[in-house]
């Protein structure tokens, strides 16, 4: 894909799941990548990727992450705000600590990433925010996560308008369930699966009943969308929140 070889890319939450797939795809496309996350990964060493300890809820951490990428690679061309947390909880069990955990990570963390990147990007820069299908429709026992991802969708639209005159594009990616270790771990708690469902059984049934293609997307397919939106091939695309959902929610 044109436009990524030699580009400076920052990915938050890039040590596992979808985030790691994005990092692998960026490296394969020839980009110079810096990853910000709370814990490192041996896989990043194998890929030759730089790591900066980062809590996206803390603006100073995100500013330091982007500053490090600029020091290493002479600037920043692409910012992938991927870090997030997904936990289901019924409304009566939501407390302030839970609210802050999800909203501060999923929404405030994305905003800090956008702010830090925008301050250092030149025309042609691209910001890609990881939203979710849950940012377009609500689901039971998921009010806080949905609220945070609806916020990411709105933030993406607003910043596309604000940063567009500077030649900076801002887009969002909205996956449905992606069968990663992270998702399987998070399908416990108050997730409204049928009694007795194991996570993989639930995902198989969900795909069969909801996805036009009868399957769920892979993390690599979400990564390919990020590569596209970051590349010159998407030079006319901004302010969009694009579903990667195998036809679960046709629009």
C-alpha cells in the first residue's frame, strides 16, 4: 500500500490483540513504528519496534510517546489510537470507578492521542481512532462501553472538520467482535450471553445469526483497514467511521 514506507507511525495499545496486528501490518508496510502501552511485549522486540511505557489516560504520557516518535523518526505521520478496554456491566452495578476506567481509557485516551499527534503533524498526516460497532448502536449490559465508543465516533467527526484545513485526516474504525485473546477474556462478567455459553460458542452463534458473511472479521482484517486509512490510497477520506463487521450492520 502506497504512502507508508518510511512513515513514522505511533500505535497505542499495540502489544496484543487488534493492536498487535496493526503493528505487524505497519511494519510489513515499511513504516517506522513506536508503540505505547502499559506493558511491553517480546513480539515488539522481534519486530524491531520501539516501545514507550504509556498510560493513555494520562496526557503527559501520551505527549511523551509522540515526542519520542518524533525524536526517533523525525516527526509523526500516522497516529493509531487503539488502546481501549471492554467490560460488560449491568447499569445497577456501574460505579464511578468503573465509569472512569472505561471512559478515561476509551475516550479521553483517544482525545489525548489526537491532541498530541495534531500538534506535531504536517499536511498529509492521518489519525485513525479505534471505535466499535458499539459506537453506533447500544447493547444490553454495555452502557458505559457504548457511551465511550459513541464518543469516539463523534470525536472523530469533529476533529476531521477541525484538522481538515491543515491537511490532516481523521477517521475511525468500527469492528464487531474480533476473536482475540483479549475479547475471549472480556466475555465474562455481565455479558448477556445465553446461560452455559462458552465464549467461542457464543461468537460462533453470533456470527451465524448476525453477520451477512456468516463469520467474524479477523484482527488482520481490522489492521488492513487501518493501513488503508493511513495510506495515500485514502487521501480523500476523512471524518468516516467505517464498519469492519462482515455485514453485521450494513450501512
